[in-house]
């Protein structure tokens, strides 16, 4: 079996066809194993050369220099000059960009990061002297030229006898490419798409220009890979050209060497070896500089290239990636100008997701998915997997976990070795509670990536969430033999200690992890959270503020901010937390989580309009993301807008992996409809996920049981509702249940706490006052209500309660004066007239009481006080001896009873 070097089709036919059945290119007949071995050979030669000087390097590569006859060298030099002139003058410079911020092209990314973080691993070439070690041919004495020619002829004959006759593939490299080929290839490379690179590769192969073919192959592998078949083919070509000394010129050789180094994660080799001024040499050097963290150099080169070819897509992307402060609008304009460029579209989609602009990201995702190149055979499976993962992340952030997992599964099947996809998928399974499936997958993934600290951390977290700290510790011990990083080991041991409530040991472990690896963000976050829990908030705040000030990553700064604000809120320093959030959002307006947190905090501080504005702004730019569903859903419920609340969860409520925020809001909506069975089912789904806000589920369960009259069970449920800080709703529900259980003193205490925690809550005030009256504390009830009623801010229910309190306290004159004032303003207020009758009746002023009741009952409809008014009217008539009037009132009362 062999693989086609152009389209990678597997061909297992006897006899072997002369051309590929899929793309029609000529088959060399070389087995795949041979081309794969050439990869290691070529890269090995690069690393040997990195340890050699300028002259020694050539000997290390081919065992000695092989001069070319003078006439051929001159012809090739002239042709090379023609190629490079055309290269600089064409519409595009062939500028591409090293995979830097995009999630696509991961092998190059990982290699670049290893090289940047550990210079000892980037085995690069020594800096090439600006002046060639050998003098140009035109400056040599004629006798020396003649001698070189003779020596070259003899050496050529000797090596040909040693190597055997050169293959057609290598011989073809001596044929200079025609100008038409140069122009066509240049145009293809400037498009910077997988199909264009393939066309360039095919043109070069057909013309026998193997160096050009190798360069096009490597560009496709670097930009739209990784692709082992492409790399094996390119490495085989590189090795053959090296062994036969058949390069058109040294510049082309260096470009191919640089691309090989970049595709294998050795940017220092490319950076050291490229020092020319031609466009593609500049481009490849800029990629290498970017990979090594030399952003200024990369930006300078990008600006120079764009100055020569303003519309070049790869140069534009390079300029954006080289500038961390570049506005997103720059990338938007670039993407709008190149809608069929998958790397630019992917880079914009990644940037929008990171910025939290998920509504726009949805639109850009459809543009990327519709690109003709994303799903084509010319883009690698890993590249296609990256595109699937981006769409999965969008779904995941909206709580649509099952469709997100399906896309992650698809991506994992396409690129089983991509570590970033394995991690994202594993975290989703952990959060979704698919522990059995996750355990098997993590063990398989660790078989491929033994010692990977983040995979081990997920396995440890899985054991801890399953309540198995001993098993978690055993996992740590198991993977110590796989060279688990000491910083990660300390972090994981701290998490196990924390699960065992060994706080001092956990804190020491977190501190040690941070000291061993200052860049280990999880260690800093874990230490700060534990310090907050231990009421050492000043230390936690100082640690987080310092880490945030020195953290270059925006995503990391956002995580640090979230923990800092959480600690301040837990310490009831909400004003300070609000100040910090204001400053953070001024610097980073796209921080959706900070804006949601500020909206919730503003609501707690009584800034309702500002709170709602924050939440709606997040909804407008990000859609119904998971962290928004809870607070905005509760805001809608408070406003009575059930339809808007239902719209928040419409896309995910039926997902069997629906997030806790979705199931809780669904339960609250069902409870408001008095669909108690559905509400209870959704609450149990919520509680099974062990969400941080599980106390809200316990509270709602208590209300459901209360509605069913199951008071004892409801009291147990409300006792399990333990919010991180006192909550008015918990106190109110507990008070209702205690009052219904005839435990009035305890209920009154709970109502009093609810009233203190949420002064604006109407139900809390009403139940508190009612309990005061029932507990013979009418004077306190009057003090609570009279200022509110006088200011005109009381509801009719509270006015009724004030009247009851005044009657209970014997303050009938005050009650009557207030009711007369009310009736003077609204003579048709029948309820006020009823209460006036009550006061007069209690004061034994029966005749005016009868008049008041009669007026109140005239056209009263189905008011809740009618039965009491009729009973009092009957009693008043009887007390005055008015039997006929009493009988008529009694008949009216009986008629109402018969109707019911």
C-alpha cells in the first residue's frame, strides 16, 4: 500500500497504477513507511546542522560539498533572481501566518509553546553570517574557477557512482521553473487557503520543481495541518534534495528548512536561519519571531509586508496577532474582506468567543462553516476538528451540553491526539455529571498522554466529586511515576487535603504549588479561595490583586477578578466589590461574567434599573449564556414576565444534560403555574448536579412541599437550604412553615430576619406585621406601618393590617380618623367603608356602623370581607332590636352560602 503524495489517498492495488485514481498525479511508488522515516531523517539533519558552523553544516548534511558546474550554477542563479523579483512584485507576497492565537494547527502551536517556554528545547541553527563564508563566483580568480569546475566534475562522478543514478524526481529539480509557473504559484500562495496551496503543489510537481513542491506542501501542513502524510512527503523531498545537492538556490533551501522547523515546533531554527530581505523569507522569520515571543519584530515585518501588498490576507492576520492590543474591529474588517479564508474566519471566531460576543460569534461560525475549504480534503482532519470545537464551545456556553458534546465527540474522532479538545470535552463531561464515561475516557487519554497534569487533575477532581478522597490520592501516587510536575502535584495534594477538611495542610500545599510554579494560576486561585474561607480576606485580596497586576492573559485576569469579588461579597463588603467591578469593566467592557456579577450586586443594593441594564446588555451581546440564566430569570420572575423567562431556557430545557441553572428556572416556572409534579421533577434534576447554588433548589423544594401541605417534610427541606450568606427568601419560607406549624415565636423571629435582610419585600413586611398582631405586639406593628401608610407607600393589604393593629391596640379614634381621610379622597372606596364600619362596631357605635356596612355592601361584588360585613351587620341590627332588618341581612348571608 502507498499514499498519494498530493491528496493522501491510500492505494492498495496490484499492479500499482501509474496515476492516482483521485487526483490524477503521477505515483512515485514509494511506500509510506519510507516517507515517514524521511521525516525523522530530515529533522535530524536540521538539528545536526544546528550544532555545526557555516562550513561544517554542509559537511554534516551531505558528507561534503558538491560544487555545481559553473554554467549550471549561473543559469540557476539567473533563474532564481527572476523568481525572487517576480515574488516581490506580485499582487501577494505569499505571506502566511504561524498558528498563534487560533486553535487550528495545534502541533505547530504546541511545539512553538515548548520552544518559547524552554529555550533549551528549541535546538536552532546558529545565526548565519550576513556575508557568505565563501566569496561569490564572479570574484574568484579564473584559475580557481577552472579548478573548481574540474573538482566538481570529479566529485559529481564519484557521488553518482556511490548513490546510483539519480531519480527522475531529483533530476527534475535542475530544470529552472518557467516564468508562467512562477506567476501561477505566487498567486496561489498569496491566497493562503488549503486549496490554493494544493494547486501550487500540483503545479510545482508537474513542472518537476521539487523544492517549490516541498515549500507548498509544508505551507499547507503548517497553516491547515498538522498532517503526518504531508510532512512525510515534504521531509522525503527535503532529504532527497539534500543528498543530491539539487537545490535551485540557498534561499529556497533555507525557506524549506525554516518551514520544516516550524511545523516540528522548532521556531528558533527558522528564526536563526532566515536573514534575507525577500518577502517570504521575511514572512517565515516573522512567524518564528512570533512563536518566540518577539512580537515587536513580527509586527515590524508585518507592517513592511502590508506596505508592499496591502491586501495580503496572511500579512494582515500576522499584524493582528503580533499586537495584543489590536482592536477587534481590525480583525472584523480583515475577515469581511476575506470571507473564504478559513484561518482568518477562525481567528475572528476565536477572538469573539474569548471576548464574550457570542451573538456575533454565532453569525461568524456560520460563515466559517460555509467556507468551501473548511470541510475540504485539502484541510487536515485536525483543522476540521478545530472548527467543530469552536461551534461546540458556543453551544456549551449556552448550556446546550448534549449537542456540544456531540460536536466534541466528532472533533475527538477527527483528531484523537489534540490535547486541547480532549481537555474541553473532559471538562464538559465532568460538569454534566457523566462520571462513568469520563473515567474511561481519561484513562484512555492518559494512556496516550502519560503525565499530562491537566488530565490527571481532572481525574483527581472526578474522584473528589464522587466523594472518594482516598481514590484521588491514589491517582496522584499512580502518576508520580509519569513525571508529574511538582507544582501540579502540590496543587492536587492540596485539593485532596481540602476535601478532607485539613485546611492548614491544604493551604500549605497551595502555597508550595504557587512557589514551585508561579505561572500555575489554579494554585493562586485555590490559595485565595481558601484564605477567604478562613476569614483571612486581606491576605487573599492582596494575593489576587498582585497576581492580576502581573498577569498578561486577559482570561486569567478575569478569573482572578471573579475570586476577589466573591471574597469581598462574602465579607459583606459589597460597596468595595462594586467599585472593583466598575474599574474592571471600564478596562475590559467585554467581561460578561463581571457585568453579570455587577448586575446581581446592584440589584441587592436596590439599584434595580442599573441591575437590569447590566443583565440585558449581556443578553444582547452574548445571548442566554449559562451564568446569565439564573439572575436574569429571577429578574423576569420578579417582574412577572414568565414568557421572557421561558425564552431564556427554551433551547436547552429538554436537554438531558441541562445545566443546574436551566433546571432550576424551569422548576420555578412550573411552580408558578402550580404544576407541582413538573416543578418537583426539575428540582430533583437540579439537586442531582450538586451545583454551587443547590440551596436554591432545596428552598424551592420546601415551597413545593408547603403547597402540598407536607409541612414536616418542607421544614426538613428548608433546613437544608444553606446559602453562602443570609438570604431573606429562606427566612421568609421558614417563617411561613413555622407559623403554619403553630410555632409562632420562631416564625416571628424568622420574619424579623427576612424583614431586615430585604426591607423592600412586601410579603416579608406583611407577614411580619401579621405575626406581631397575632403575638399581641400590636404597638410594634403600628410603629412599622403608620409611617409607610402616611407617606402613601403602603398597599391596601398593609393598610388593612394597620387598621387591625390599631383596633388590637385600642387606638380606634386614630383608625377612624385615618379612614375618614381616605374616604374623603375616595368616597366610593367600599373596603375603606367596611373598615370604618368595623371600627364603629368595635366602638359600639352601632347605628353609624350599620350605615357604613350597608354602603360597603352595595355593589361590593366578591370582596373577601363581605361575609364578615354581613355577620357584623346582623349582629348590629339584633343588638338594636331591628329584627326585620336582621332577618333580611341573614337571608342575604344564607343566599351567598347556598351559591357557594
